[in-house]
């Protein structure tokens, strides 16, 4: 992109030199020609440069969106059961993106239960905590029950401190427990590893 802008600027300068050579003996005419030429040439160069910058920014936004989607996959474990493992910092923008992605997956997979595992989230603020509750509510409106797993003590304290209505939130200690609870909700027989039927 820098090369194309450089070529446009070079062509502008070459044409300006040729105009100067052609009209140098007629100074008044040269000034009028340059007065008309320079703004147009600069406008063209500016338009090309702005277009390239906008295209570069568009590509960067697409790449960032792809990275966000890859960083928060919605996984189908079995029919009607999704798991959403969230790892890393969860800010407002990412929380919105996670919600949108989850709701699309609920619809596409006809999910009845979703396990959201936030073991890998170190902390959340009150805005993100509210968004988490809204995600649970929105999932419920789409027919899916949500089980939250991996709540750290800091996150649990944040949820309680800000006074959120946690009555709709089904929280389970760890991911394994969340999957077992989800399977119970779906009517599967759940046996723990190491247990024997007798």
C-alpha cells in the first residue's frame, strides 16, 4: 500500500515537472496551470492514501473479529449441550461478542443446556457481571438453561456485592460438575468416573 501511494506521489511530481518545463517561458500561464493542477493532484493522492488506510483498517478489524471468535469457541459436546469456555480478560466488548456468538450457537444447534466455564477469567467488573446475567436471561429466552462453572471467589464476591439477581443463575463448582448437571437436565444417566453400577 505504501508503494502505491509512493507511485501516485511520484507521478504527481513527474507531471508537475513536465508542466514546469512546458510552460516555464510563460510564467503567468505556468502559475495558472499549477494553481489548477496542484489541488487536483493532491486530492487524488489524498484519496488514494485514505482509501488504502481505510482498507488496512477494515482488514485489521476482520482479523480482530476472527481472533475474538477463535478465542471463545462454542463447543457442542453432545446433542442439545453446548460448552462455552471463556479464558482471559472479559471486558464489555468481548462480553457482548461472546453473548452474540453463544446465542447464534444456541439457535443453530437447538441447544437446551449451555455450560459457561469461566475458570480462566481472573476477574470481572460490574458491567461485565451484569452482562453475564443478561446472557443467562437471553439464553433462557431462546430455550436454553445455563450452568455457570469455575466461579472464582473474586468473581463470586463481585456478583454478590453489586446486588445482581442471581436466582436464575445455576452455578456449579467446576466444569466436570457442570457437564454432569447439564446431562441430568437433559435426562442422561450420569455416572462419575470410578463408580460402578451394582
